[in-house]
C-alpha cells in the first residue's frame, strides 16, 4: 500500500478504480431512487439481508436455494446436514452486523471478535479472538498460505488504524480492503469468509453509500462465482497495483450485482409479484 497519509485514498487512483466507484454509485442510486424504496424500504432491507446471507453461505460451500433458506427454521445441523450451520451463521451475521456500526468506528477489532462469536455460536476458547500460534484454520474457499499469528496481530492492528482514521477513500475502496485483508489473514480458526463479507457490508452501510443495506455485495460475489472470487483475492494478496485494482473492481462489480438484485425485488413488489 501507499505510504501517503491516507493510503486507502491513494488506492482510488489505481487504473479502473475510479470508473468502478462511479459505476457503483450509479447502481446504488438506482435502487434508492426507486419509487418502491420510498414506501417499502424495510421490506427491501429484509429481503436483501436474506439474499446476502444466502450468497455468503454459498461462497462458504453451503449453496442453498433462496427458497430453502426461507423454508428452514433449524440450522443446527442436528439432522446431519453439515451445510445448515454455515447458512445459520451467515443469517446471524447479517442480522448482527447492522447493530455494531457505532462500535465499528471506534473499535473495529471488537466488532470482528463479536462477529466471529456470532458466527461460531459455541463456547470454545478459540471463539471470538484471533488465532494463536499453531492453531489451525478451516476456510473452505481460500487456499492461500496462512500468515502466522504474529503477522496476523500486526496487520489487524494496522487495519484497525486505517478504519479508525476515517479515510477520505470512496466506500468501495474501504470495503474492498477490509474484505480482502480479512480473507488474506484468516485471523480466526473458522468462519473467516463469512466474517469478512459481513465486515464489507458493515463498511458499505457505515460509510453512507448503502445506509439501508439494500445492495448486498454477497449476492454479487456469489453470482460472479467462487473461481473469480479466489482469482481476484490472489490479486489482492499480490500487493501489486494491478492486483489491488483487480480486487477492488471485482468487489465493485459484486456491489453492482447486489444493487441489481434489489432493483429487481423493487420491480417485483411494484408489480405485486413478490
């Protein structure tokens, strides 16, 4: 990253990023400008949360249909369904993330710990804290080398300082960097992908780009596919300008697709078909 006073803002100058920022803003504005949003925004928010959780779970190897997510009430996995807890974790995270905005701006590491606690939903000593030296990591999608615990601690602190500093960078850039850094670090023993995507959502809402949380980037990430997601993350981890730009623009496309999804929901509600 840049060594300027605002390293996140400097990333906005990478080739293609400014165009992606503009495209995302237009896509988000289309949703917020829809006439249905003026009357039924709570319904759009609820639907976006459900679809976002489904998309995030799909990227963590629990690719259920939206209808199945709606139908199920038990996500414990007690019936032997190993995917159910992942879907349940994604749903809990989506509900929790919106409650933590004020804390996020002051203590993002506390929020990340809380998100992991909510996702894991158990009382293990390893839950709700960054992993220690020698502790394993279970992350089904990311196959990159795992940074050691000391590196994780240092980079998490650096990420926290970037968030607290209130960068002038566009929301897309901030959200993409938080998302990418958490995926690259995999700071927890489990559920890192789910937590990273919930953190991305938190940045997008808290930045004011998507205050009602109606543009679920998780939908777009799932639609673009696991292979494209992993390839874009490789670019982020490379640290090259080209790789960083590729990751940020990939996240931008995901937000646009999430916005398109909610626009379709608005249209369906307007027709009385949803």
